[in-house]
């Protein structure tokens, strides 16, 4: 299926590795132009080099999206380079779940800055450019805990739930401008953080992920592939998903108890 993304300009935060890099790779293979930001320069440039080797037109900007001026600079730099913006993927964020009483005010604030305020600022900064392009799409990358928070899941589950509300609110407000806003809620999917965790405990990544799937009780019996997540995001960004807005789609192998 041609997703009709050729020539479109898509911004991806947290695009240096894992899920963000997988999305960027899928978009480049569809012919889109991609702007990526991340805090770590080395991984960011390595990912960009790989994408350029595949023929991708890629812009990289070092940015910590928890800092307002840096995320705003990223959006403006992308528009200055490509002359338009057609879509935004708010992907930056890490898993952080601990007992409620152990989470300090500073940790709450840091999590909200990274996962909620970054998406707010990027969306706000991109909005006039999306309107200028005649419409577009935003995908907020969340987690299934946004719908089904559990014990010891703070602060992430609360931040992700805020992202879910933001998605729905923006879909209502931006819809008249032909800007669609959706969320993808991930379960346990291959990513850099799980690879690092496997190394920390001294286990091969594949066996570590198999144990994770078994322990979590994933109905499909395996951890998801980053490419499967990227396919979903690319479809939601594309004209092929043109009548989907305000949706929160689980990509979790059936793990979540909520639809």
C-alpha cells in the first residue's frame, strides 16, 4: 500500500534510537523527509547516517525537549530547512514507574516536562506550520498505562494519561483545520531501554525479552517489534488514515485490559 507520504515533512522527537528511529526509518522508506531530535548527539548522528545511506533527506537537531526553547528551536529549524511541516510525532520519553510515596516533587515535575509539556510545546510550535501546509497529523506516543494504570506506575502512568487527554482535546480543536491528532499506546516493544536492561542483568536480549513476554502474560506470546509500531504510526500520519482522529490505538499484543 502506498501511504502517500512521499515529499511530506515529518518531525520525530526522541528519534535517535528505538521506537523513534524505527518510525524515522519507515518514513524515509515511504519517501518522507524527516527531522529528528534527541539529547545524545552520537546516537542521533549514527541514526541519521544510516537513514541517509538509504536515500533519506534527514535533519538532526540536538535538543532536550523538556526545555521549552530547545523543542521550539527544533520545530523552527525543521521548518527553516524544509519550508513546510506536515506531521509531528511526539515520541520522546522514558518509562518511569515506582511506588507513589517514593516519587519526589522534582521527579514528578521532570516526568511531566518530558512527557506532557514537551508534547504541548512541540504541538503549539508546529500548529501554524501545519495550518500553512493545509493540514496534517500529530501522533502522540504513549503507553497502555495511560488507560490502565497499575500499582507502582507513577509518575509515568499519570503523565501518559495526561497525554491521552491532550490527544482528544487537540483532535477536537484542530480537526476543523484538517489536522488529525491520534495516540499510539505501546505495551512491551523492542527498544533501546530493554536492550540496556538485558545487558545490566547479563542476559541475551532475545531470552530477556522472552522472559518479559511470559511474565507479563502477553496474549500473542512475544514482545512487539519496533517495525510493527512504526507501521502503525506511519499509517496514522498518512492520508490513508485520513478519517482517523482522536483515537488511542493499543500496540501491545493484546496485553491491555482496555480497548
